[in-house]
């Protein structure tokens, strides 16, 4: 398992170097999907069904098993994603991330790839790798920006600010969006190193020390610039 995980991380980093570059055009469209809350049009999935329920035919039913489509898998992912427990994104941000990823899955992944994203196998590793680069990753910067703006507004050091708090938090959120955009590969690497089967690396990043350090560092700089000058925060 350890050897497979090391191989997976190596392949992931190699793919990200080229994959995230070639998918830069799709990043803007993914942000548009996130901003506009555009969901894919999924085929219906019955309440309480698991992926196994859908894929494995009921022996008591004489009819042929349902042929899964990409929309079916994306819809299953969306429902599972929304229902998953998480503590570091608002419900709105979390739902938007799930929706954006599901929409990209229908655009860039085959049904065969989607079927494997939860599998603990080499093929499952490859499917998750492809999903991260092409479906999940492009959605991360915009979601991080919105999540950061909300966190910034309740930071203790801004309690006394009456005018300009929104500008400080806009500046801070823009900086975190940029940071995630250029550090996506690194975020993936550390998330998969800690939990090879994860399909939600953004939560692990936002829950970590690096996020808080980058966020508060940029908040300090944005606050300083608002108070003492109009220098652009990098």
C-alpha cells in the first residue's frame, strides 16, 4: 500500500504540472459555474441508494440492470458530497464546491472513470487523480475566496473597524484565491499524503495551519495598506 501511495503521489505531481496548465482555460468556466450556481442536469437517483445499489442488479427483479450514465455518476457524487460531514466550509460554499465539481465531471470524465473514484485500487488512484486535476481543482480558488471573505469578517482584529472592513476582506480573499490557484498541486500532494482516498483536499487545507498563516498574514498586510497606504498586496 505504501509503495502504491508513493507511486500515486509521484504520478499526481507529474500530471498536475501539465494538467493544471492545460486546464487553465477550464478554470475560468468552472469559476463561472460556481458563481452562477449552475448544476448539471442529472438523471434521478432514488432516495437512500448507494452506488452499489445502482450498479448491482436486484436478483429478485427480472428486468435488466440500469445502464449508468455520466450524469448518474455525477449526481451520485453530488449527493454524497453534499451529505458528507465537514466543518470548515459554510453549507453554501460546500454545496457550491460539490456542484461545480459534479458539473466538471460530466464535461471531462467518462462514466468508467467516475465509477472508480471511491475504489481503493491503482485504477481508483488514477481516477481520483484525473478527477482532482480536471473536475475538483478548477473549483477550488473561487470557493476558497468566498470562504475566506466570510472568515475575515469575524476576525477579532477587525472588530473595531467601522469603515473599510469589506475592502480589507476583499483584499484578503483575493490573495487566498490567488494562493490556491498557484499552489493547487502542493495542496493536493499534502492531502493525498495524509489520506490517499480523500476526494475533498480543500477542506484539509482550510483546516490546516498553512491556510490560517497565509490568511492572517495577508489580512495584516491588507489592513496595513488600507490604514497607511494603497499598496497592492502580493
